[in-house]
């Protein structure tokens, strides 16, 4: 492991808090040190209070911040002298501790201080760094881990047995540190938890962390436990419907829709195809800090329903706590392993599922390296359970509030690169859904860079391409809950007597046939939607009120409307509802340039604004207006409605 410290970059820092931010970001850049909010850093400063008096302040990373993107605002300033007084108490409950930390901050807008705040305060160093380094966890989770750790470090670190984070851990560290500290001590190691380094300046503390972790890596290399074997593996065999059924089972166990991302890369398959997987994977996470997001890990051969029942039984036996805690019990696993598809990571959002996957991908490396040292040994289940149902973690759940309405659900939108389709994507993302957007325009692949959007280029008239799109959607998110049929073309205005057969067929192929292909392919996925499948068809005013010169477009949209009505009749028994939106005169789309608008307005003897608002309500209809209604049709307000046709046209006299 190499130091990333750059003197030129450090020289840009204005003060010691800036240097604390800089060193924190260096730690966060290395995923073998910290992942997704893990780890902690602090600095002790002296600053003037309102009375002009010097005051000792501990700036510690606040809850919810990630070291990789750390900023000064992410540090919570807490009165250091008060923290040292708290450390002298014989006992302090978690609730009392959190309250005392919150009421002795010096900035009301600061994030909540870490539960390790008192521990950081007790260490007699200005800068303190704390990581969950993979190499260190590998050794602590191996047989005779403490002996190995002492062999690696000697008196370079103070070694603390595992204790759940909080006041008791701080008290133990305050007691053990002066007893074990030696002339060479530059850090502290918490068994099965992580490692601390400290120093009198940011660079010293940071580079001591690098030195300590590098020693662990060198030890693993010397023991032949660093390089993970690369056996030949069987190719992945992934069945789209099987993954959707798995997602449905996980969602049912969780009591809410879940995103389930399948990872069939070499590392995942190699781990899932290990002969000792049944033993290795079932012991628990590499550190209790991961338990909240990864939970325990069943193999697919383990029935998810039976797993959920066993999990609840375990709760009844080991944690007879308050009813409100039990009500939050989510027995669904967050990770499933199978030799055919590798691993599937579940979460209430695409971001959560991605976090679970990355945590477990690192855990796989730790487990396999520990196995090379003689066997992976996780903490006892009792310790893991205490962390998962820790009062502070349950408090976080209570504070997290109500999830967005479509959290854990997946939508597919056609024609998603622009206009109404793009607006539908935005409306669904805003409601918490993961969205797959498809379009023949390749720009769809890059309109968003976020975990909950997958843009795919696709010719909707190609049935094979549609099948591949659905497979990719299921691999990315686990299934399908909502389908928005938006893509279509409006051919040049022609009288029927002048309409070429090829032009007619092209319009029908895109506006009608492609939607039949997609509906047919999506039906088995929509049947598995935890809250029931939903389809929204973006129709047209031309369905109830066709216009001259638009025979192909009007006929194709009318046929699509009839197809949707028949589907509503046939699929109602499957819990799938299908509704249509009929927009008119939506001008903020790609085909309506300023030049075209001016020409059309002039043709009718109107100004551009008059042309845009030429309806009963004299209002302009925008893509967002159509998209918001389409998104709402997928929600609870339309839960008992199917085969509805709703205009979004400002009121059209011919339709009325």
C-alpha cells in the first residue's frame, strides 16, 4: 500500500481542518480502507469562543458523510473537555451518550457526531484516523487472530478485544491504551472491527495508517494468503424469470419492493462455485459494521421463506425487545449466492443494492484470504445480532422517514431520450423508482449518470433486441413493475390517396407492432411485480378525434388503444392494470423547432403563443404535464382503475 499524499495538494489547505479534510479524502479514495460511510477521522483544535476564551474542540466526522467526499461541513465540532469528563463516568447509556454529544456541539447545523466520538477524544493525539482495512480484517477473522496481530505489529499498536461501538468501547480503550502503549506505538487495533492511527499532524496520522495496513498486506503475502486462487469456473446460467421470482420472494419477505442487482462477473461466480461455500458464506460479515446493510447471506438453495421464518424465530429467542423495534424487523436477506448466477444484492433502492454488492465483494476477498490462513471466523451471532438491533441503529431507521412512493420498484420507459419519454423518466426517478430508459437514439445511454437509471439503445421493432433489453433490465434491478409505452413516430402529413404502403407499414411497425412485442415480453415480469404490474400507454388526441392527413398515425394510435383495452381485460386477473393518457399539442419536444412552430401558427393565422394555447383552458401543455399524470397512474390514486383513457390537452372541443 502506497501513500497518496501530495505536498502540492496539501499546500492548498488553509488550516488544520482543511488538512483534516484532505487526509480524510485520501483514505476514502482507497476502497480497501473504507467503504460507503465507513471509517472515521478527527482533529483536536483550540479556538476562541464568544467570550474570547480558548476552547478545546474535537472535530469528528459526522454521521451520513463519506470520507471520499468529505468537506469541512461534514465534521461535527464537540466540546473536548466535556467529552473527557463523560469518559470518566462509570456508565452511560447509548441514548444518553447521543443526547450529550448533540447538546455539546458548537454548531447547530453540524451532522450528528459519530458514536466513536468519546473514543477519539480519549486518544492523546491531535489527529486520529480510523479505517476498516480489508487486510487487517482478514487477519483478525483468521484462527488465532490476536496472536497473529501481535506478531505483525508488536508494540506498534494497542490491541483491543471486540466490543460494540459506543461508550463501553471508549471506556475500555481509555483503560487499555495507557496500559499497553509503548515507545513504538502509532496506532490501535480493534479486533474484528478496524484499525486506528494517530499523529501530531494530518500527514503523520495518514501515513502511519498506510504503514500499518501495508504491514498487514505484507504479512498476508508472506503467508501465501494475499493472492486469491483463480480456478476455472462454469459459465453463468441466468434465467430472467428466475431472477424476477427471486426478487419477488425477497420483496415479500421484506414486506416492500426491493431492487435486486445480479453480479455474474468472474469473482462472484468463482466465490459462489466454491466447494466450501455453504460453510464459508454462512458465518457472518467480516465486521459488524457491515451487518446493517448485508444481513446474513443464504444460498439460492435456501428457501427464502424458510430463511425469513428462521430469522424471525432467532429474533424471538434472542431479542425480546420493545414492540416498535420488532415492528421494524426486515427478515429479507440482502445478498443471495448461487453457482449459476454468482451473487444478487438487494436493497430498497438501486444505490443501497450497489452498496451491498460492493461491501460483499470486499468481504469475499477477506473471507478467502482468511481461509488461506486456516479458516474464516466471524464474530458470534450474538454480537452481530446486537449490532443489527442496536438502539442507535433502530433510531436511525425511525429518523429516516417514509421512503418515496416507488422505492424499490422498477420502471421501463420507451422513447426515453427526449420529450415526453424523458419527462416520464424524470417523474418516475423523482418518486423513487429505478428506471430503464430505451430509445433508438444513442444519447439515451448518457442522459443520467446515476445508479437508478439504465439507458439502453434499442430498435423497438427488433424483437430479439427487446429481449436483450429486458434481460439487462432484470440483471440490473431484478424485475419490472411499471411500463410506459411512449415511443412513436408521426409521419409527414399525407392524404390516404397519397399514402405509400411502406410509409404506412413503418408507422404501424413502430407505433403498434413494437408495443405488442414489448407488452407480450413484459407480461411475465409484470405478473411478478410485488405491488402489481402497471402499464401506461401514451396515446394521442387523434384516438378520439383524428385529423385529416394523419391516417397512419391516427390508425396506429387507435389500434394501440384497443390493444391496451384488450390487455386490461386479459391481464386484470394477474393484478396488472393498464391505463392510457391522450396528450395533444405538446410542443416542447424534439420535432417542434421554433421554425416549425412559427410555420404552423402562421398556417392557422395565430401567433406562436396563441397556437400553443389553442384549447378550451387556453393553457400550454408540456411534456412534464403528461409525464406527471403517467407517473401518478402507476401510484395508489389509480390502484383500482384500469382501461381508463385520460386526456391531457387543455380541453379539445372535438374530443369534448
